[in-house]
């Protein structure tokens, strides 16, 4: 994902989650399983969740100043919220379905 797309998602009327992680990170793997569960149980929300590897998205990582993974970005309606570490399915879903 490039910086332009990230900023477009931020200004979108739909809420989106962008997770920056890496394959060798234990907490990232755990969060990845949570996201996969959400995508299976709520397929209508799956296109609003992006899992990105930091190694494949260096420009975005630099733009956001990512210093630890997993980093979770909550975007939409001009908002940008960041959290680090593992998030629960309920936290992620709450953001996506909030109006």
C-alpha cells in the first residue's frame, strides 16, 4: 500500500484497519490469526482490513514512523488512531462497525 492510498482510506467514509506486521514476529502471527477469524466470520468487513508486511511497505512504514510491530492503524472519517501490540477481535470489530 502506498502513502496516497493510506491517506485516501483515512478520508474515506468507511472505517478501515491497516495492520503493519512481519512474518517473524510472534505477536504479529497471533494478531494475524485474529484478523483471519474476523474475515471468516464477517466477510462483509474483510475488504476493510489490510494486513501489510513492513518489509514490503517501506515507504508507508517510513511515512508513519513505525517503530514496533504489530502496529494497528484505525482510519476513516478523517481520523487516524494507532495502537501497538495484539488487539482483540472485539476491539477491531468495534472500530469497523462504529458509525
